[in-house]
């Protein structure tokens, strides 16, 4: 029985979450989606207790390194969808905390790119 792409993605997300939790971050939401079509999704929303930063995390897994591997799969369109979803999430909060966009690459190991891109 072969493993599906969804199962591989879920396993990568589980590994990324375990890595971030071990680093001291706390989970706020998982697979946060904006309502309606054409919106965005955020794999993990974490809080960094050191300074209260809300961390929007994109988890990327690629079996191979062709086409730039996992890092190369985070296009401008993908970043805009993540930012859109983050703005939607932030709109529900009473006050805006400091925020950043991180990426966790799951390939041969786990690589955590803090502040990988910005909302600009």
C-alpha cells in the first residue's frame, strides 16, 4: 500500500509541529482556512512565548529537490494567500500582536526558516 500525498503532507506537518513545540512555541491553530473560495490557508499558527509574537507557519515537504525542492515551492502567489489568511485571522483578535511568517522545510531533515517572508 503506497502512502498518499496527503498522508506525506500530514506527516510533515506533524514533524514540523513537534519541532516547533520542542523549541518552546505554543499551538494556536492548525490548518486555519479563510471562508469562501480563493482564500488562503495557514498550516500552523503558533505563539512565541518569549515576546508574544504570533507566528504563521507554512510547512513544505518535497520528496525530491528538483524545481528548487520544498523552499522553491513557496511562490509569490502562495505567500499572498498565506498573508491573506493571516490578515483574516488577525481581524478576529482584539489587539494586533507582533507577527512573522516562518517556513518549515521537511526534506531529509527539518529546517526552520524564521521570518522567511513578510506581508509586504
